[in-house]
C-alpha cells in the first residue's frame, strides 16, 4: 500500500502542475482579446520595423534594432514581437501577442517551480549537507504551492496582458534560469567538482547577457546569485583554494561591475540621472517616494485587493521631503530596521530574511536612482518569487506542527490559490475591451490623472452628450494643473458646439487676448454662442500658459502633434482650431524646460503646419532644426527626410540620408523607412 502511494506521488504532483497551468489559462482568458494599451501602442503598433513581410535577415535585423539604439537594445523581445506580427497574418492581432505572453508566463511558472524545489531542498536539510536534493515528496508539493502562488497572483497580470511588458517576462526567464543553473553548479562546486566553477561563471555571464537583450533588469542576476549564496550555502566547509575561487568569482561578477557603475556614475552622472530633466521629481524625492512604494508593493502581494491594482499608479503622491507626507519618515525608518534584521537573519539563513533580501535586490534597479516612473506593478515579477518560496517554506513548517489540523491547512492553501485566480480572472475580464478597462481604472483610482483621462478618451460612447464628454475631460484636468491634453479636448468640444450654434460657421468673438478668463473648475458647456466663445478663449489662454511655463509631458506633445495631423486630414474641429494650434506650438517651444526630444517633435510638427500653409522654406527651416535637436534619433531624422522627399528637396534629402547612414550604419539599412526614402532619392537623382 505504501509503495503504491509512493509511486502515485509523481502522478499527483504532475496533475497539480497541469491543473495550475490550466487555471492560469482560464484566469487570463477574458483579457486575451482586449487591445494594445499605454506604450504598447507606441513601441509595437507604431514601430514600422516590426511589420516584417518575410523572415529574411535584413528585416529581422531591423526588428532587433527597433528600439533605435546603437545596439539591439531589448532586441530579443522585439524579434519575438515581429514574429508575432508575421505569424498572425501580418497584423497586430492582440490575441496572438497576449497568448504568447501567457505562454511565457507559464514557462516562467515552471522555472519558479524548479527554483523553489532547489531552494526548499537546501532549507529542509539539517544545515547544508553534501546532498543536492531532498527526495521528499513534501518538498515537491511545497514547490508546486510556490509555483501556484506566483503564477496566479493578480500582480503578475500586467506582465501578461500589457503586451510590451514581454520585456519583463522574457528577461525574467533568463534570470530564473540563471539562478537555477547557479544553484546546480554551486552544489557541485561544494562537492569539489573541478568544472563547477566554470559553470558558475557561465550561469551568470550567459544568462544575464541574453536577458539583457530583453531588458536591462536581467543585469541584476549577479546580485540575485549573491543572495542565493548567502542564504543557501555553507562556505565554512570549503577548502582554502575553493574559498579563494569563490571570492574571486563574486569579485568578478558582482564587485567589479558595481565599482565600474559607481565610477561611471561619478564621471558621467547624466548617463543615469539625465532623465530627471523630464520628470516632476528629483533624485532625493524619488528615493524617498520609493521607500513608501516598496511597502505599497508588499501590500499588493500580501493583500491582493483588486481595487488597489491598476495599469496606472500616478495617484501615488511623490514625497516632497522626509516628512511630506509623514508616512515617508516611517517608511524610511522601517526599512532601516528591516535591513538590520535581514543582516541578522542572514547569519541564520532565515527564509524570511532571504525573501526580503531577494525582494530588495529585485528592486535595486527600477526603484532606486534611475529616473523612471514611480510605480509599476510589473516590477515585482521576479522580486515576488522569493516571497512565494518563503511562504511555501513556512506552510511546510506549519504542516509539521499542525497535527490534526493538516487538512485545514491544505484547504486554506487551496482556497488562497483559488482566490488569487479569481482576482486575476476579474482583472483580466476588465481588460477585454478598452471602455470597460478604463472605466474600471477610473473607478478604482479616482485620483489618477492617467486613469481618468483614459476613461474620458475611451469609455464615453461617441453618441453621448457633448457635455458629458466635456465634464469627463474637465475632471481629468482638475487632477493635474500642469497638463494640457484634457484642456485641448475641452477646446475641441467647445469648438464643435460653436460650430453647431453657428450653423457651420464659426461664430466666435475670440480675439486672442486675455479678456475672458474662467477658472477650469468653473468651466461648463452651454448652448450659448457668447459663453462658448468666452470659454474657448479662456481655454486657449490656459493651454498657452501651461505649455510655456510647466514641464511639458510626453502625452501633451503627442496630443499637439496629433492635432496637426487631425487638421491636415480635414477634421473640421481641428481645422477651426488651426490658429490656436499654431499658438500652442509656439508657447511650448518658448518653454526653456522643454526636453530636447519633445522640442524636436514639435519642430517637425510646426514644419508640417508650414507645409500645409504653402510656406515650404519655413517648413525646411523647422525640419532642419528638428534634425539638429534629434541628431541621435533615427526616427526623427527619417521624419525630417520624409518631409524633404514630400517637398522634392532632393539635395536636403541626400544630405540627411548620408548623415543617417554614417551615424546609424547598421540600423539605417535595416529600417524599412530608410530603404524607401533611399529608393526615392536614387530614383529622383538618377533621372
């Protein structure tokens, strides 16, 4: 009987693993259709080099360089996105992209299973024995539990359904695989195998290197490995030669890279910190805020309240100082205490200390000095693995002490997994269409500008009363007194009403002066021509003021550029606002705080305005200015070149193409837009 039970255990474990995989598919199924959201639109749909028509080397190389850097930055991910496009019938079918992301997530779940089993095996041994594995089935069941806790947790949803976060999930694949390879090689090193040290080097260098081609966060692998070494292995039993080899190993893979990073940071600080010019917080404010954000992440992981999850978390208040808000002070003090406890726990190889150290290492890049946005859930994709492994360990300890309550413990574990799956399913369900998704985000995060403005753009029916749309954008505008995108939409709506009241003629007493001012909170849409003209004038003045004095956001630049395209396409509302659009561009370009990349985008936009007005010389001047500002940006240089081709300015086009080929020798020839322009130029100049 006992033998039969022993033989059936692998089958039961296998069924449990398959069940978790099936549950994951069911949980995410509602959101696999959905749409591309946030920067997935810009980085995927609007990236021409991903739209490959054949699997030839030239097009695949172009896809790998889609990030437009001097090396194939995140090129491995871009290649997979291009292949998704190709095999989906050369179209951006959301299901194909999201299903691929889900498959990667499930693969990573299996890697978490293997990693958890290796870690738990070493923790379950009395001390750290020479045996590499504990054959106990209990370890396997606990590893399956860790896999389930990680795989089904709703915090992982954005790494699956937020398409561009394939960068996170594929990088995680290599980090997890590298961690597994390290534990295996390190255990053999403990036993005295000569080739083990070489395997340890390969496990970090190769896997971190490949992972880097997905996302830079893979470079944290050496630090993860250091945590594994600290909490899993006994160095006291090593021979002197082994100790020297191990010390050299960590000096090479961890200490030297850290020292190089510190030197580079001190010599070229703008390489890491230059992005703060485009943020509304500085380095100190970011570090203080992240002390609170890390606790926010832990809260999401421990208490997965669906109302706290979201695509956007710009409602998290930036810490202006140590006591503003006061929770910053308590967060900083708490982390100081926790770090001290982790140092103490590391001496005893305590699993809770391991989980904390792993979590903090995982946030060592995206939650420290680099000027990234403050909060994103996908940053917990790998950091959360340490927490679930430790949780599984303590469930195992509870099992040993539970006695007659063991079935209750099993039931509680299953119920928790089901609860995680249900919350993930509910989140995925809200991602099935943009209107529902944005409505849910705005309801759960009423103080998030991004959520509320996304709701205004996506969730209000086209046939809805214009006053409803106006009030929705007004609500967004009141959340952030620096943005202009909702104000511009309010101006477009006011223009539409004015157009209707005027019977197709613009009946406005707008003069461009400052005589008509209405605070945004008091604006309202009325079927009154005089009020409407005053409203439009007030909005125009407010938009101009914000663009000339506040830090101009990327979203606002996108709206300004799209306004020009909208007018060029003949949209009446945008055409009526042509004078306003010119002024708004001028206001933004007069802003000394305008980042260079935004300035280049607006210069190109102004060039298009001049083209439409027939002033080709002015258009060329602005296009040339954009090229100077964005000399290192291939996309903008090609937009400049496209304008020259449109105007048949072949000499200017030839100069730009020559500069592009010199500056981007690999990327240029792999870019379809460049090849098309080069063909046009060759054809025009050969006649």
